[in-house]
């Protein structure tokens, strides 16, 4: 069976590259692989982690056709729980994580990036954002907190309610990402940021980081899965999701 996460060593930094072509759609298997890969990299000695994706698409978000194929409430809840476990693994990583956003990053891809400590995005016409409302999904309170944490309360409201995706230059201007790099240089810049952080005294950095990121972990832990599944099954949501799948199939 093909690996779903490629592991690449950069000295003290380990790159975890999503490897589910063509667009790294986040099905339960990929989410479980990522959730396991983060602590495994730390156990193997990584002092920093880079999360990367495809050249043009970092991750297209949740695998909606797979989710729509699930027949039971329990199966749907389990699939979403696998995604949240992957997000929590990044948010709770014992070492810093830099997202190398190598292409488009909508919805679930954006969530994973927001769970990282630092975000480097490819320059150019690549877009990032939480576009859930455009396909009929409610953005849970805990996920909204991730966006507010990055861009501020008022701007997050505008982006979330409208389901807006922004190009990389605007993402940098509003604080959704921390740095832009030319395509092909995104991963090296993410590694360089981590290496600069690793040059500082280790324990003060890790302890300060843990305090600073406690709200992020709490927000993810507070997501009510029953409420989310109820919203997923609402008629407007189902109609929007099936329209999205129809567009993707063309």
C-alpha cells in the first residue's frame, strides 16, 4: 500500500508531506496517517516539523465525495473525528510546526495550516481560506477561533460568513500567512524559520510556546461532534455539497 505521508529529513527538522494525489483530499486514512506521523516524528528525534503538500494544491480539504458516501451517523462522526485528530496532532505537537503551503488551501487544508505555528505560502494566484458557507457548511466555533486567532475578530467574521478565499498576497497582508516564497522555495523557507527558532534556548521556547498555544488546543477540544453532524445532514448543506461534487465531476 502506498504511503500517505512522505517523511523527509532536513537535519533536525522533519518534513511531513501529504501524499494522496491528485489534491491531497483529506479522507480518514490520510487524517489518521497525519495524526500518527506528527508524534512519531517527534519520537524519532525531530526538533521541528514542516507540513507540506502538493505543488499546486497543498490540500483541497475534506474528501467530500467520501463523506457523502457514508451511510450512518456513526461513520460520518468517525470520519470527522479523524480529521479533528489530525488537526489536534498539529496543534498539540511537542515541537514547533511550520506549514509549507505549496498551493491552494481551502477548507480543511486551511484548518491544518492554521494549527501550525508558522505559515509560508507560495507566491502567485494560490488561494487559502475557510469557504465552508459557500457549499452550505456551518463553521464550528472551535474552527472559527483558529481564524480569529490569525486575522482578528472583525476580519475573521467577514471571511467566515462569506466563505471567502484570498490570494496569497492578501493572505500575507491580513496575517493569515506569515511569509510568502517563490514556488519551489516554500519548504526551504519553512525549514529556515524552524532552524532560527531552534537556535534559541530550547526549554524556554517550548514552555512559552505551550502557554501561548493552549487556547488553540482548547478550541479544537471544544468542538461538539453531534451538533456538527446535525448541521451536515441539514437539507441546505446536503444540497450545497452535492452541487459541489457535481461541479468537481465536470
